[in-house]
C-alpha cells in the first residue's frame, strides 16, 4: 500500500475553515438530523477538530478528485456547512487518499462519513475518555492513527486517510456548524479554495436566509480572474441570497494546454442585516427561539481606558516595535470624549500620568511621545501594575474626574509570566478580582505562544472581559488595533434581556455589561409553555445619556410559519443554535468556576455535546469500519485545546513558540504499524508479532541490548543482529542528505559488571535532526529537549502532550513512548523502558522504531537507514543447528554467504515490559557481512554530528 494524497479545498468561516483529518483510531461526533438510513453502518473514526476544507493530493497521475462540493446554509447567522469530496483511484494498486480540512476554531464538527464500496460509515460522538480508550485499543492492534494540529490563528486542522483499491471510489463528507459572529458591522465567511488539481465537478453553493432582511452582500475572491468571475453567480432578494461558484475545467486552467489550476486563494462572503433601534429579531422553530439584538443609531458611550504595557526584556525586537506602532494608531483614533492613561512595567512600574486625562489633541500628542521613547527593562511584574491601574480608576471615580455614564476598562498587553513581586498566577487572579469588584472590565492580550494564556484568560473572564492571543508576526500592530476597534465604541451599558418568566426556560446568557458598536448580542432558549401565543421580551440598558427600555412582541404561530417552508432551513436550527450557544457558554464558565461548580458545568456541557453530536473539548467522534470479527477504528476526532499553562509547565523555564500544544491520550502516528498484524500464543504469554508482506509499510528498529530488527521491503522474513558497542559510543542510525533527517544514538552500559561478564549496552540518548526545518531533538530517559530555530522547550516523560510545528509534530505519551512525525517524511517512535527504581545493575533505556521508512530517499544510510529500501538476499540450505529449536541456514547477501540462525527478537511498541516476539534470521558477529562495513564504521563524534 503506497500512500496517495489528495487535496480537497480549504474552507473557512469567520476565519479559515481549516482542519486536518487523518484516518486513525480516534473518535469524532456524528451529526444528528433525524433517523439514519438503514444502509448506514457504524464507522468509528476519531476526528480532532480544526477545519479547512481541503483534500491534499500527490501522485496526480494515479488518483483523482473528480467531484468537490461545498454547500453552506446560513440561517439567522447560524451556518451549517457540508463538504463533499469524491475520489477515484486510477492506479493499478491500492493507494492512500488523505482528506484534509481546516475549520474555524469556534466551529463544532457534527458529522463525518465515508462511503466505501457503496457502504456508508458514519461517526459517533462519545465522551472523550471512552473514545480514547477505544482509540488506544485500536492502536494496540496496529491500526492507523490520526493527527490534529493548529494550522493558523483562527483555524484547526483535521486529516483522515483511507486506502482506496484500484478503480474504486471513496466519498468523504464532513459537516460542521458555527454561529457567525458579527465583528465591526459584518458577518464573514471565508472559503479557502485550494484543490491542487483540476476537478471535473467543482462547486460552491452558499445560501443565506435572514428574515430581518439583508442590508448588503459582498463577495470577492483573491484568486478570481475575468474568466473565473463568469463562473460566479450572485442572486439576492430582500431576505435571501444565493452565491454559486461552478467553474468549468477550462476556466480552472492556468493556461489552455496545462493541467495546473487557478483555484488557489480565498473566497470571501460578507454581509449584514437590516437594523434599527428596536428589540431585535426573534426566530422560533419547534419550541426553541433565538433572539438577535444589535440596535442602530445609538450615541457612543465615553470610555475610560488604562493601557498596561509590558516593557520587559522578552518584548524586545518585533513585538515591542509592533506594540508601539499599534498604540500610536490607537491613541490617534481616540475620541475627545474618552479618558486614558498609560502604565508601563518591567520589574518596576512607571505611570505616564498620575491620573487619567482627557484625550485632547495635546494629551494624545504627549502620550505618543512617551510611547516613542519608551525603553525596554528587565523582568515582569504583572500583579502590581494591574493593582495600580485599578487604584487609578478608583481615585478618578471617587474624585468625579470621569463622566458619570462611561465604560471603564483596563487593557493589559504582556508576553511573559510574572516573575517579580507576586509570582503565583492564582494569587494574582484573586488580588485583581478583589480589587476590581465587578466595576471595570479587564482585557488581557497575550503576545506570542510563550505567554501563559490560561492565566490571562481566567483573569479576564473573572473581570468581565476577554483574552486574546496576539500572534508574533509582521501584522501584530494590526491585530492589536483590530482588537481595540472592537471595544472602542461602547453603545450600551448593563444590558438585560427579560423574557416571560413562566413561559421560557433554559436561557443562555441574558445579561451583558456592555454592547459595542459593530457587534451583536445573541440569546436562545426553550419555550416551555406550549400554549404560548405571544412571545415577549423587554430589554433594559443604559445609553450615553439615558436609561433605555425596549420591548418586542412576536406572534409565535406567525414566527414559525416564516421559517416553515424555507429551503434554506436545515433541521431544527434554533434548537441546535441554542445547544451550540449553551455549550460554548458552559465551557467559558468552567474557566472561572470552583471545583464543585466546574463539575456541574462540565456534566451539563458533556450531556448536550453528546445529545446534539458536537465534537467539543469534552467529546470525540469515532468512525469505525466493521472488519469481520472486529471493529476497525479508522479515525478519531477531538476538539483541540490551547493550554498555555501546560506549556509553561513543560518549558522548564525556557522560552518557546509553538503552533499548537494540546494534551492527548495517545500519540498519533500518520501510518502506524504494518498492514497486517496479529498475535499468536507462542512463547508462553509473550505474543508473536508477524510482519505482513508490504512494499510500502515496514518497520525497522533497535531496542534492548541493542538488538536490531530489519524488515526489508517486499520480504516476508525479518533479519536481526546485535552489536557489541562500548558505553558512551555514539552511532549513526539514519542519515538522509536529501530530506535533511539524521538520527544518532548514544550507548549506555549497566551500572556494573558481574563475574567478569561482558557489559551490556543499551541506547540511553537519541539525537534527531531535521535540518530543513531547523529542528533538533535530544531524547533521554528523563526528558525530551526540542530545539526549534532559536527556541528550546523541555518536556519531561511524566507529561502527555502534543506539539505541532509547521512541518513536524511531536507526541509524548506519559512514561510510554514518543512519536515524531516529520511531515511527509518518516514517522519515528521512541519507546521508554523503566527498570526498578534504584536497581543495583540495570539502567533505564530507550528503543527506536521507524515507520514509513519508504518516505525517506534512496540516499538514506546508517545502521538502520541502509535497509529502508530494498536489499536483495536469499536464505537457503536450512538445516538443524546447535539448538534443535533454532535451525541454521545460509544467507546470500551483498556477495557474502553468511551463517544465520532462526530465532526471535522483541518489539516493544505495544508493551514496553514484555514486548512481542518477532521471528527473524539472526546474523552473527555484530551484523558483519549484512551491514555495510562494520558497526564501528558508524561511530560519530557527537549526538548531532
């Protein structure tokens, strides 16, 4: 089975729809719209959430994506998106199709199905732990594994792969749902179009239905040419819109005679709905309602803002320059109605002014000069700087220096952890909450991936604000300014939505501290009174100059009839939107809850996630394919979690930047073990692992004292040999000059030698290098050191975590093993062996396994690497040996006739204690005649030599 990749399309909503699916043993959720067809069979796959609609593809002459469709239905801002890809294998042998998608981080996967040989397999959402147990059980049987990684600022990646037999077809279908959030006066859905090949049937259909009326609709694409513009059709009525993009093959071509496609970029749909100063609009379907509120024509409320700026040394370089640039722009945009001041801090704290001042042109000019000449300092004192900001607001309000009706806020920008003054994040959170006492809003902007984001997020949510990660990039200033623009123009204070007390239940959040221009308030709930004729809501709030009260009455029967016959409606969308909002809010409330309350919130969020088949941080979706007497787990999907606090624990004091860091139950492998794998009951309770014949999937390894196991391509039998090395020697195992991948291992010995016996040696350290992406890893029995560019992260074996970089992912399974996936290159597994604590003789050691070695080039060499591609040999003249249970034979290889003995060695991937027996022909004399040269020829001077 040779892997075949196929690119689908990248789709995004409010951000890019991005996600990575890799068929593996994991789980995801299945959507729940009515009854499933009797032709459906349970297909268990673990899907990990992140999404962009994309199907990658390689070997264009062999595999074809002949149909790719994206269907989006948006009703009252709630988007239901279905991505369908149809793939056919034109090759004469089985190939691997890889479905790769990117989704918004705020979306929930609701269904994933695959149709193979006219049988449809669908996903089932389970509680995360149960899903992972099923995933681990499937992994232990050698089935393929999955990968999830952060692919961008607003997206998550999801992959799934499946083998496609010659001339066979596979259909992939992914469904996800999301509430489009209004920002700066518009809703936005971005479809990232990147099929990577010409597609016979390529189509995007987006249907929008807004009962309130569509105010404007903009559609544009970064890749659209004049010819492609002709394939775009836009129709719009007062309440509906339809966007269709269906380019022909000729329109897709870059040139008349070439096979390259023009489809490479973003298709962006933006719109807003009609608004006035009213109680908003309400939709009702089957006993559930959703209420959107975003009044127009309101005067802005003055704001009082204190900028608390980190100027510690870690802010040096681009971060500090971008921060200064953003502040200069923000100050220039401030209204003269606003009041402000600036606090900068490192180990010391500096006030620009002793009190808040009005944003007059002169004061703004002076503030800009202060920012321009602001210098970097040393360490980070977050606690005292925030308490000073609260004190300045307290004093200003007490002395009546600020407008009576105004919004007071603190905006903290930092890139580091507190290391001066109060250093305990929990105590800082308590101190700040006690000081603010729900009077002001705190917004926390965390710069880069080094920052403890969970600490900032909880502190912000505790105090009526939000946290936002600012990505360390050339547009950091625009990110900062964009966030500020979202909160720059408050229109209402203390907003409360009041519904009929005895007729409405299960309300989502209905009180809000502020309402900002360009945003929207959304409330959903259940109508518990089945006889209710008139739905009523009263909204109270404070505007810039008065108390505001709005009332809205809706005839329930009329409201339901509006939506009843619309083709744009997907199922009971109001009920699903209510569930979506409720889960999102429960998950946010967990962040600030105490232990007892957190469990209640978690239980409720889990209950709803399972009921409505949403892949959330509490659930996973499993897709399984029945295989005779077993359930073959094809894939598992999870909702990844950004956990900067865990990152801090892992870093060991070192600074690092990562694309993603999330805890996992089991490290995924792109292509796990050989295509066929089973246990037998030989050798007592030790299982025997038999390799299947496969030209593409073989495993080579070195483990134990040290024992090398070589499974050559196209060969049925494994070959084994040992080496007699010296403690401290460093051996080159793999060197591939073409891919830049190198693996060296350092030997260790037993603590002592008994009775003048030969000292046993093992591998105690591995050095893994990928020069193309500037990454090095030093793996010992105590920790994993990762060097990426100029950054370093240290992860102890006592942690379970996944780090995802641009072209590499690293997964650690606590005290078990480490999986390193080198993008399109091979996958390496390092197994940790623990001996008894304070063992008088033996030491902890490591084993090294290579999966997908065929992905490395033919130039690969090293003690293991020289066998990654085919080597001709022949075993003959099998005859009894000294041990009657272990026959001898002659092996003809590389011009030598070697005496070999039948035996077995251990594969510890599944069980690091007992291992599995691998039948093999054993080559004597440290592999002499089998390996090129002698084992001493592979000794190098350093771990990364």
